[in-house]
């Protein structure tokens, strides 16, 4: 089972964020994102200095230097975990390697970004990490190699966003293909957590990522009872021809988040979208490095 450590801010104590390195853009982002009434920001010149700071005081958030390798940052994360089990650690690195991403997930990194790093995306992750009243790890690597990864993920929106970023970094393909697979995975994962797991933190989604020479496959299995696409009235795929926006009204009446285009979008982004008979398990398949006539 996945453990559920909880980390709540102490009202009488300023939380401490440590930024490693001297990137003025990231420092400005932290200053804009973190409330100065709740946070103090400290800078460390390198990992050794950051670790020494963690020995002397409790650190709540650590953002590593984007000019260091993920391997040394994962080693730092391991040491910080010994001192402060619930610290939020976001790894920034100069190069993304699937093996390093997997290692960071095993050590319970909160997130992982490689160059080029979007300050906006990083700010969103920092905001999600620090504004949640509590966080649990929620992601457990059952087995992991760059070619085959199996994961259990708790049905929480925050866990989903973290996992989507990790998978984005794992996909070692040109940007266009990586973006397509990432978007398709996001749609299917959010559907699985919302409709299969009802965003209940005691429920889990099973994920597998398989990378071969000519194919990337993602498998997502939710804990729900399943469905057929014909039964899902709140999805765009169920709209009658003369009422292409019916699902929007249905979703509003049921208090559901905006959407309903997930399956339609996913079918455009990947080569195959295959559901099992029960409807609670789906395969996303994207072919790579294969001439169209040979498929």
C-alpha cells in the first residue's frame, strides 16, 4: 500500500523554501508565488550547502539547480528525506533521462522538470504543492525501467498533475510526439480518476508505460465498474448529430468539471485507443519510426 504522510503548515512558523543556484527568473517566480507572510526564501550555492541548511533547520520546499544532473539531485533528495520526510522537493535538471525520472519518483520527488523549463509551468507546480493543506506521496513505482514502468497512483487531482509531469519527462521522443502522447495520457488519466475513482483518495489507478523501438504504449486501469462509450451521456462522443453540444448541458446539471471531449481528442492524438470489454481499462498506442505503409 501507499503510505499517506501528511504535512501541515504550523501557523506560528514561517515555512522555508530553498532555491539552489542563482537563476533570477526562478527566484522572481518564487517571490511572486509564495506568500511572504507564510514563507521565507533562502538560496544555496550548491547541493552541499542546501543539505547543510537542511541539517540546521526544517526545510519545506527545495528547488534544485537546473544546471546540475538529475542523478546528483536525486542523491540530495535521498539525504533530505532522511532529515525531513515530508519536504517538497522539485528537481530541475539540465537533461532528462527516463532512468533518472524513475529514480526521482522512487525517492518521492514532488515533481521533475528538465530544460527548457517553463517558469509558468513551474509556478503552477509550486503553487499546487504549497497551497494544498496536506499532501501525500500518492505515486508508487511498482517496477521501473526506461522501457517498462508500472505505477499505482492515488485518485487525487494533485497526484494526477504530478504524474502527468513525470510521464512528460519520461517520454524520450521529439517534442511534437511527446506532447501528443502527454496530452492523450492526461485526458485518459483524468477520466479514470474522476469517473472510475471519483477522485477518492482511497482509490488507485494502475498505469503502465511501455517503450519499444517502434511503439509507445500507455495502459490505464481505473477501479470503477466500467462503462461503454454509448452509455456515457456526458461525453461528446454520445452527442446526437443534431445536438453536438448536448454533453455540456448535462455536465453542468451534474456539477461535473468542463470537458467531455477527452475520447475525441485522444483518438486524434494517438494511433490506437483500445478499451477492454468492461470499459475500465484502456490502451493508448503511438507508433514511432515506422513508415506508414508498413503498419
